[in-house]
C-alpha cells in the first residue's frame, strides 16, 4: 500500500467484510493497533496490524466520489513465534533476576 495506489475499503476492515468502494491513498497516518482474528497454535498465529490512510473515494455506492476521509487497512504484522523471548519462553529462569524484597526490620527479612 503506497501513496497514489487505489485500495478497496471496507466497513469492517479487520474481517474485510461489507465493501464500501475504492479509494486513492493520499497520505499515510500513524499506524493503529495490532489484532488477532482467530486463535491458532503459536507457530502459525497471525497477528495483523492496522495501517491508516487519508484517502479520496474513487468508486462507491456509499460515499460521493472525491470525498476524503481516513480509512483503515489490515496487514500481516507477524506470523508464528516472535523473534524475542518472554519469561515463559525462557528455559533458564536465572536470566531474569527476581527483584522482589520482603519487609526488612533491623536487618532481618520478615515473611
């Protein structure tokens, strides 16, 4: 999705249902949130991102032609296991020091 490209727009951009028409991308806006449509095994999980664009309507049964507005498009953000480890993924728990302290009174920790 690049500036000057014509994209399909939808009422529900996440599921890409209920087509609204076609729009010309004029300007890219800051990205929106990521989302997951269906839970899948970690190795095949698809995480989608949201791109936001200022667009001009080219074809539509819902909007007048040349109307401008901000529309969202989904894109594949990641598939499968992410490239960084989380605490649950780490085999060696000693890599994550515990920073928890108990109450200490006169040099002794109380439980």
